[in-house]
């Protein structure tokens, strides 16, 4: 207790016991005040320390947070780069697959072109060798028919003379021999055989013409050609495959000549018509229709065969895909045909249902002035 407070209490006019009680209370209060002041000061010190620690912790947390954010940004950048590289890899992979597909197609096209060139030379030579003797036969049929007609007319003249002059008795033996030999039937049979020779010669001439048109040696030269001529030459070559069971219905429109590589377009017709014939197991019909629509010609080839499922139709133009038995198909015919039509800036579509036949629709532009692919090929 301070002296001033003690003096003040001593001066108070109160009992001594009360004074002692006040002094004790004041002393106790003073001690509590000092204790409180000490605790307060200590609290301030602790608060400052805690504040400093918290500030340091917050700074450390902020630093760690910045490091985490930087790491996160780096990871995001890495992920973006990985994603970019992944997409780039996918693009490169697709380009590689397309290049591989194109390379395979080009390889098969080259092989087929070489085969077609060899076949063209062979068939052109065969056609030339057959053409000469068949022309000789064809040229002699007409005078032979005229000579036979003269002979038959002479026989009839003899018969009229014998009858008009009552010479039957003198020629009875000859008439008996003629009757025994059935001369009338023989004369009709000779005419029938001569007609068969004429039909055979015409058919052979058509086949020779078909061979020459189909296997053009100028197949790598863009020419103005008749689509109908190409179809007819193809049908001539395939005649033996369909003659007794498949009916060919032709609905030809008025078509202008089309600029194309004739050998390759004939190859497309051969592949599609041949497939149509093979798709018909028994008797059936292959319908061929042509139209001129604006700057294009449209060739539709429909068969009444077994048709195909949607899954097969979807894969029909893929290289090496075939529904034929092993050893009976390479799976390249329609793939090559698709490539040929695409190269000519045309389109080829297929529509089919199981047991409802198949229809191929080929669209070809009439002109090819802007087609750099064909120009490049014919200069190779």
C-alpha cells in the first residue's frame, strides 16, 4: 500500500478495526490489479508474438499457395501440350492411315492397269487375228446365199419344164431318188444352216468389236467416247455368262459423248455387270438405264439378285472385301471401280436390300477440262 493511501485511511474517523479492514481490502485489490496488469501486459506480448507467428504462417501459406498455383498452371500447360500432342498424333495417324490406304489403292490400281494393258494388247491381237477370217466369212455369205437361191430357182425351173412337157415318165427315177433323199428338206436345211452361219459370223463380229472397244490400247488417253458403245462391248464379252438365264433390259437415253479414260470406264462396267450376273443364282434380269442430266450422264445398273445386308453394303467399296468364297474373288473390283469413278470426278452409289436386288448408280461428268488427276495420268 502506498504511504498516501495509508495516511488517508489513518485520518478517517472510523473504528480501528474498520481501518485495518480497508487497508487489507485495498492491499488485496492492489495485488489483484498488479496481477491483472501483469497478465494484461503478458497477453499483449503473447498477442504480438501470436500475431507475428500468424503473419509468418500466412506469408508462408501464401508462398506455398503461389508455388501450388504455379505448379497447377505448369501442370495445366503440360496437360494442354500433352492434349495438343495427342491430337496432333491422332491427325498424323489418320493421315498415315489415309496415305497407307491410298498407297494400297494406287498399288492395286497400278497392278490392275498393267494387267489391263497386257490384256488389251492380247485381246487386240486376238481380235485382229479373228477379224480377218470372220470378215472373209461374212463377205462370202451374201454371194453364197445368192448362188444358192439361183440353184434352187434352177431346180424349180427344171420341175416346171418337166411338168409342162409331160416328161414325168422320163424323170420318174430321178424324182424317186429326190424323194428318197428328201430334196425339199435338204434345200430348207441348207438355207437354215446358211442362216446359222450368218448369225454366227455376225455374233463373232460383235464379239471382236466388243473386244477391241473394251481393251482399248489408248486407255491412258482422255477421249470423247460413247457410253453405250462401252456398255455394248462389255455385254458382248459377258454374253456367255448370262445368255441362257439372265435377261438384259436396256433403256438407253440420248447421251452425248463423254470425256474419259475409256479402258478404265469399261473396266467399271465389266466389274459391276459381272457382279450383277453372279448375284442372280437362277433366272433373272439385269436392267441398264442411261440418262443425260445437265452436265452429267447417269448409268443405272440394277439386278434382281439376292441383294445384300446394310453391313455388307456399307463395306462394299473397301479394298479386299468380298462375299465370294475363298479363291473366287479378290475384293478389289468394286474398290478399283470406286477409285476410277472418283478420279473422273463422278460418283458411284449402291442401293440394296436382302432378296430385293441391288442397284448401282454411276454419275459421270461429260467434260473433264478441269480434272488435273486425269491430265497427270495421261502424261505419265
